[in-house]
C-alpha cells in the first residue's frame, strides 16, 4: 500500500502503509495551507495576480469556509463591445464562487461549505505601446 492509498481524502489515515495493522491518528491541514491554496485558486479563477487576493479560512459545518477579497478584471471602457460582452458583475462573482468551491474541494479533499467573495475594485488590462 502506498502512502497515497493509506491517507483517506478529507483527512484521516485508513491503514498503516505496508502493514496489516491500523494506524491511529488523523491528518490536519493547517488554516495557513488552506488560505495559501485558496489564494492561488481564487487568483486563477478570477484572473488577477495572487498578490491582489486576500483569503481567510475557517472550519464551517464539517468543511471549510473561505472569504475572498479581490479586484475583478474589467475590459477597457473604451471598448464598448467588450464591456457589453463582459456580463454583470454579480453573475461573474457567482460563477467564480462556484468554480472556487469545486476546485478547492477537489484539491483539499474535503467539502467547501461556504465561499464568500468581496469585490474590492476593478483591474483593467495594461495598455502596451506598439513600437
């Protein structure tokens, strides 16, 4: 049995690696680890740099709850078509909540019971000069 097979998703050890006897104990994922993983996932889902994302995490109803604060990307306001195509901020945030919940649950191996997102501002794509 490999270590990966011995550790049950969501925490806890199912059996001793390589032995027939059970191994008592559990696996705890520290809040700091959950926060860092959540920051990475949220930055990828939202589409902003990880240093612009702030996350707090806590235990909640048998799973994990995360609160995310980040600016959301918006198209340049000069591009009318892109602004129309971008959608409503509430819908975009709701979709980001769902995607963060799924991805974070998959990575942590435990349920993510709550995802709160606070939009702290907007970021626009950097304009680059053509030489």
